[in-house]
C-alpha cells in the first residue's frame, strides 16, 4: 500500500477495517524502525481494553477511549507506541476484550517515529480582525449560563461587551452587572445553576469544535490582570461528556487565581481507574501577581501517553508523569480547548467589592502535533 496523508502527517500504510472483532489486516512499512499505531475509530462503549498482536507477537496497547457519542463520527486515537518493525509486510490482529463491545474501526495508521521530533502546526487561531468583531464560529462555540464551581459570572453568548476580536486579539471581559438567569427554575432544589435567579457578573467563554489527543503541544499567548476573585483560564477538557468529570480528563494549561499567594497555576485532573478517586497532582504555582499580570506570556503544555509537561515562556515549570505505564489513566481521551474568564466561586474567599470590569486577552492559540 502507498503512504497516506492524514492531516499534515504522512503514514506508512493505511488499512480499511470493516468493524468486526477481531480485526485482522496486513500492512507494509518501507523502513526498519520504531512505529506508532493509531486507529481512526468510534467507541460507543466504555474505555475499551484491546489485545493487539503483530506477526503473532503481543504488542503493549492502550485502552481505546470513549471519544464519540454518534455512530457516524470517528476520530484518531493512539493504539500503541514504539513498536519495532522491519521493512516489509506485517500481519496485525486487534481484538476488543470487553463483552458487548461497541468499538468500530475504519482505518489503521502506522506512523514511523523520528528523532528529534519535528512539531507540525495542525490548528491555529491568530484572532485576526474580523468584519463583525466576533470569533470564527466555524472553529469555536460558546456556552451560556452558570456552569461550574458556583462562580459569580453568568456566561453570555454572541455579546461583544463580553467577548470580541480587536487589534488582532481576543478580549474576554467580565463586567459587574445584573443578568437574569435564562435557566432559572423556581422548583429546582438540587442544581445550583438553575436555582440562582441572576448573575452579578457577565462574562464569555470559547470552546473549540476540534479535539486532540497524544502527541500534542498547545501554545497560548495571553495577558491577565489582577483582582481578588479574577479567574481566567486556558485549558482542555475531555470531549466525551457522558464519561463525566473528571473521568474524561482535564489539562489546565494556565489558570490565574486572583487571590493572595497563588497567582499562576498549572495542573491536571483525572480519575484513578482502580480506586475511582479523583486525582489532581499537587497543582503548581509558578508566578505571583507581580510576576505574571499586565504583560503577555506564553503558556504551553505538551501531552503524550506517558506524561504532561508544562512551560511558561518556553521554560519548563511542571511535569505530571504516568507513574505506572501498565495502568490506564484518564488523560487518554481526546480533549477540546477552552478559554474563559470566571469570577469568584468555591475556590475563592469572596470577590473584590470594588471590581467592576476586568479583561483576559489572548493573542493566539497554536496547536502542534
């Protein structure tokens, strides 16, 4: 088979599967070397353990995350890494071991590893000025309402006062103003998001339609401003909402906490598959107010199957390792990218009563693989 293009990357071979289990195919590679195996797959079940053999020998493999909710949607997921292959043809068998599996695979992608790694820009948003002053809604979607952490702001959509493109930058603005809650339910007794009649701040947030998985680097150039209760963030969240949080995974590329002795933070959230407990490695505080505010900085995260590494202005600040490579962790699932400006909430001891307006400015978002 000829090499195939998948996005900007070139793969050694592509094989169409039919969705049966086990899947068996023959593929060819052109050079001796270490290879990564990917599937273009749809998984409507849980995180599926799979058994993989190449030329009759077992290959260490990862679970296939539940990544899509519709049977007609497929995405690229990593199956195994650093598989040693010689030039020529190889037989592969992939078997889902869970009962009643709903895993369906269309394509096998075989990518040769190269060192040093060359990052390829696969998605970017430069926030160039637009005619209407709004973001490119073919890339982004917005959320409305009270969303998380009992925060004070009510997110509004398609409102320039809260979210606009100006001078080649995205500006998210939180404004102290009363805002009725469109989802208010006077009969609700459990969901705080529906129990509040109004918000005391308005703000905006953006989410990408696209999602990414292992082998990804995200760079965000941003500027934050100080204020007690101010909470801007650039982060990633597992796209399969039915998994819930934190099982879908979360990578906090940068958060700024406007409260004493905290400042700039990076961390991850996931669930231990054995204990089912929420895991959050000690969150890392890199800069306090005087170091981080009122100037542009670049926050970065590099995520692969073994670790997640964080950088600030290209200086490594924090690293989360997969301590046991044989144990699945919940940074397996494809994640989409988010930008938002929150005010207050359960992590703060109040909000500055004099705070009237504050901005979170983003110059660009660049994603490499």
